[in-house]
């Protein structure tokens, strides 16, 4: 994953509420899917496997965050396990078939979580984070984002 994407995801995570955080995790997986496919076509076997492992790590985080008091958790668990199995098949067979299956399932789930996140008006999970102001200045290809420090204890409870 490129440095710019890492910075983008870090910023998003610091500003996300619960629902938005799940969407960000799906977006992180999407980036790893793209990186895995690029590595496969470039015949970079280790990078291909590393990206599959990174997708799997995100899936494990999603599995561990499921709350089985609610009915959809069982279905999500089964889908996540299926995706992990497909990723393992892709790694073992060194092909894109399993990746394609997992990506298709996860992109559908991402759409559902994105719709739910639009309705979630709760506060961000992290407090004492930098405030992000976008659009104050413009770069060559993008909007520049400026950050302001709230204090020197950013991210920690006071």
C-alpha cells in the first residue's frame, strides 16, 4: 500500500464513528485486493502473498468485532469465513479466482455498510484528534488538507 493511502486511511480512522470505521476497513481491503492483483500480474509472488495476508488480517479484525447478540452477526461470520477460505485457495493455487470470489462478496457487504453509515450520526470514536480542514488550498492534482493540533495529548484520555 502506498504511503499516501496509508495517510488517507489513518486520517479517516481518526475521524470515523463506528459505522464509518467498518466502511474504512472494507476500503483498506479493497486497496489490498488491487495491490494483490497488480503483484500477481507483475509476477511478484511474495507481494501477492503479503497482500492476501493483509486482507486476511482485516477480515480477522472484522470477525473479532462481531457481536453475536444480533442476528446479522451469524451471516457475516459465515461470509467472512468463506472469504478467508477463498483467499487461502488463491494463495495455494496462485491464481485470482478465489480473490475474485472474496472481493465480490466483500464489495456487496461494503455497499450495505456504507448505506448504514450514512444514517449513523454518532460522534467519532477517537477524541483529542487533529481537526482536518479540506479545501483551504489546492495542490497540483488534489485538495490539500490542513491539520490543527487540539493539544499535545492527542488521542489520549485526559
